[in-house]
């Protein structure tokens, strides 16, 4: 009987020792970043309330020695007002800018619907209701400049503009230039340091 208790004690002791050892293991910077991003995504989604959650997208980027942009596309349901929730807590270096268009970058005549700068370590939201009004205004101004169509055709196109809807949004993240960094190891070897960032976008719609 005593031997049985000693055996059980050794098993429990061994399990506890492994558990304590696991707790003492330090997380890598990459693991810590994944945990942080999980929390950021949760906060980003909560900021949509009371809008109904529709999806989210995390965009990772690396700073380079020149300005460049990354474009992401989201689809929207017609006749619904959408809320876009941005979480840039994953950006600790140079702030980025955000521009939202009605068409992808290959179209010269696309309309700028929303723009903001100094995006870093913050959270904010915007809605498509204001974007649609900007799109209507831009299309109306474009129509007013046309001189090769009749008044009846203008009236017809103006009615189309008044009922215009956004089927897709094209979000452009503009990443600024950053100086190239280097580090030297114990053996004197030089290597480049890559500076990275992440921004989270959650999307929801007003389901009324």
C-alpha cells in the first residue's frame, strides 16, 4: 500500500515539475506578437457594435527604403451601411496612411472616398454612408462637365447617380520610407534588420 502511495506521489510530482518548467519557458518575440494580434483583433471586432460583424483582415507589411502601398479589397452588400473598424496597435514604427477608393489602383478615374494619415498605435472607425455621398458628388461633378450629351440623358444619368451603391471597397495602406537598419552579431557579421508592422480591419453592417 505504501509503495502505491509513493508511486502516485512521484507521478504527481513529475506532472507538477513539467508544468512549472513549461511556465518558465520564455515566449519568442514572434509568439508574443501573435498573442498581441489576437487581442487587437478582438478589440477591433468589438468596435463594430452595434453593427453586425461580417469579417476581418490582418495586413502585414515591412518597411522599405521607399514609399509603397498595399491594396486590399472587401465586398459590401448593396443598400447596407457598413462600418469599418481599424486597429493599428501593431504599428509601433513610422505611421502609415490609409486611402479608400471605389475602384482598384489600375483605374485612373477612381474616386477617393476616405483618407487619413498618422495611423499608428490607435483605433478608429468610419462608415460607408459618408463614402457614398462623396462618390455621388464626384460622379455628379463629372456628369456636369459633359457637353456631348442631351439634357434628357443627363437627367437619366443623374437618377442613376442618386441610387448608386458601393459593391466593393479598395483599401490602400501607404507605407512610408524607412532607413535601412543593421545589426552586428558576436562574430562581427552584419545583417539587415527588417522593421515590420500590422494593421487589422474588421467590417460590419447595419442589419436593420
